[in-house]
C-alpha cells in the first residue's frame, strides 16, 4: 500500500467506493459520505487549518457554492440556517451525527422517482420534503470532484499538496510458537 495524495485518494479510493455505495446496496450511507466529501472541498478551499473547530457549516456551504453549484445551480437554494430545507443541518449534520436525515430532506433512488413522480433537488409537495436522488447526487459529486481537482493548483498548497493520507502496511501477525512436546514416555 502506498501513501495517497489528495488526487489519488479521491480518484482511486473515495470516488470508486462512493460509486459502489450510490449505485449498489449502501445507497443510504452514501448520502452522508457525499455530504462529508462536500465539506472536504470547502475545508481544502478555505484559509483555516483542517483542525479548526466550528467551521463545518461554512466549509460545507463553500463546497456547495464553489463546486456543487456549477454542476447544478439549484444546490445553493438549499443552504443557510434559515432555509427550511438546509442541506447542512438536515443532510450533513443529520447523517454525520445521527445516521438519518433531519427535517425536510428525503432520500430516494432513481427507480423510486419513476413511481413517486419525484425529482432530485425538488420539493415533493405532498410531504414538504426536499428530494435527494442518490444516483444524481453522486453523479453531481463526481463532476464536482473533477472541478475540485482542477482547482487544486489555486488552493493553499500547505493544505492540499504532498501526502494527504499516509498508509502504513500492517505489521505482520506475530508468529505463534508452539509449546514443545513433552519428551519421554510416561
């Protein structure tokens, strides 16, 4: 195993894993991972060190406006603490802290949208929920990731260059030494 820079981590690990989740049997969990990925974009693009506390909303919203909005201009409609469909509170915080959406955000998949007549990033009036379709959400995140990677030369290189995730080979398992057989015959 080798260390990852930010590009290799995104392209070789994160995007393939998120694709498997989003198009496979872990769709529900994929929402939270994508939301945290959006926050990662904002964390890399802001001026604060990664370990700065109480900046998650700002970072998530920066990720939305800078990288997700160019993919679909509707994303910024659903951010801001006074927004009834606030993606930070209802999606990101809900999934990061409670493993469920909060408030007025609902999850579905493309197969169900055909039956329900729902669409990604549209409010489903009968339940007053902002609908997120996982396959569309992932596809948008993937396009945003490419834009983020293209933007890396413009970001603070002390945050985004070099080894981003050190990977260490696991130590070999200790060899168990068997107790010697007793010698002699009883």
